[in-house]
C-alpha cells in the first residue's frame, strides 16, 4: 500500500514560495508557524530537494578522492529504525552533510546511478543512508516505494521547494496539499510559484477538493485540500 503523502507549502498571497528578501521577523514567525503546523501530520519522513537540504546541512562541500575503488550502485541503509527520516532528493550527489542527522532526523540521500564514487564514499564516512531511484533522473514513485518497503514509511511530508512539490503533485503521488497563505504580497515576478516543474511538462491542471480552512495568528490562512 502506498504511503499517505502530504505536500506542505508556505506561500505569499500572490503564490510565491521563496522567502529571501522578506522582513526577518516576519520570515521567522511565518517559518515557526509553518513548522508547528507540519508537526500535526505525525509523519515518518520529510522530503526536500537539494537546494533546501544544502541550507539545512550548512553545506561547505565534501572532500574528493575518498573512493579507493568503484562502489556498487546498491541501497545503503545505516539506520532502519529511525523515528523520522530526512529524505534529500539530490540526483547528482551535491549536499555536503557534516553528520547523518538533520533536525533530529536520520538522513537518507536519494541519488541517481550517475553519482560519483567519491560522493558515495563520503556519505558512508559520515554515516548517511542512501538509495538509488533512477539511472539519470529520479523516479519519485520508485522513491516512495523504497521508503515504504525498506524503511516502513507510511506517512510522508514533502516540504519544498517549488520544483519538488510540483513534481510530486504532477506525478499523482500526493494525497493532501497543505498551504499556509501568508498576509504578504511578494510581487517579484522572477520568484517561482509554489508548485513548478520543467517547462512544457505540466499539460493539465491537478484538481483538488477543499477539506478545511483555518485562520491563524497574525492573519495567515491554513488551507488543506484532498486529491480530487
């Protein structure tokens, strides 16, 4: 049985998801509220893309030359009994983790088979788990299946950014969409929308059914939708 998947987003009133340039105090308050609401979902794993995870990891890169011989492209699990997993969608292996934990969760890197041996050796040296989900591109359905069958994950929350969230919705894998709409108009057209995929990929709208709408402190509104 496929895990229940929630896509949890935070957005300005005009649909922009990136917070850089926002007032610092407002950004912190919004982020705290976003995380507070996320915890109500009681998930087994949270999923982010490379850019977000590089911020979480305080990435300074990783050393080259660690692999002394070729490394097989097979899944590598360090901890199969973690309370929560931090799943990093990182096709080419770029996030420089300093430890195998992110915000109290055990890190699982999701890679393609094109990743370098040096990066795999590095992940092994810091105790990070990793899985392979495609030769050159990530197959998100395969990711979900592996997390379910190998680690027993039954509830997953996708937390960003726009391309990861858009890709999960477009792939038809999301059961619930949760959006925290903030009392802010961003207005910067160059900023991505809350849900994005590569140009030309999204052919038709994904229809949703509103399940709840709650006003939050400070004027934000929390909207929850079920898959239509």
